């Protein structure tokens, strides 16, 4: 069994590659899903977020309105750090539990999908890091289309992360997801054949 980190930049297509790995028998632990779990109603993290950012970050049902909160934290790096101070410890604890459970299941590969893997210096937890890459212009186009953002909003969110080319230099392996799905599938298969053989 192998344990790797899976990362990329915003709108590079990590979910697409994670699905492709899963279809080959990998177990994927998704930090974004964990991030949603730790802020469910009634959780300590959501209580702390409301205390820090106010009731305005909740929707009518009392759930976190990620769009409203994103608008606040991506406009102010200090507020983003305060949010991370609340959520990252809870996500880290839950991630350790999920990775341990995945390892016990003995799949051929456990891939831990962490968008901010390099930013949080977690690469040492894994035998290698697989980066899902797309050039910056592709990221901006996808992000604006996916989230209904203006170009300046998309650029602000992109600038909150380490530049994708810097992540590329740090990665062990790279899947270039700038083109079509068939090309990405071909690269994932080649990676699986070479690395998992």
C-alpha cells in the first residue's frame, strides 16, 4: 500500500483526478469534504466561526454560507488566517482519523487530497506528492465560470494560494489537467502503471 498527497491549485481539477484514482482502487481522503464536516451545525468550529465573523456568515437554516464567508476572508489575509486557525486543527484531527481508517482497509493506494498541502507544509507526511496542474489562465477561466466570479474576484482567490508553478517545482509527480479529460485520463493511467506497478 502506498500513501501519497494529492494537491493542486484552485480550479485545476483535483476532484477529476481523485475520481480517476478511485476508479483504479485508490481510497481518497478529501480535505475539502472534511472541511465541510467540521463546520456542520452544532460543531465547535462553526460556533467559533460565528463568534469571530458574526451571524451574517450563516444561511437561513443555520448552516455556514461558504460564499459569504469566502467574500470576507479572501478580501482580508488576516481574517483568512483567523479562519484557518479555527478550522485547520479540526480538519487535521479528522484527517488523521480518516487516513488511519483508510490504511486499515489496505487499498493499493491512499491519496490524501489537500488543496493547501504545500502552504501548510504537510508534504513530509507522504512518500510523494501528486500535483494536478493547470496553467494560471485556465485556472482563472474555470474558477470564474464555476463560482460565478468576476475576473478580479477570481484573481484574488487565486492569489491566496501558492502560485501553481511553484507547487509544480515542489511536486514529486505532475498530472497536467490543462487540456481535455481524455488527455488527463491517459496521464493518470500512465502514472498508475509507472508508480503503482
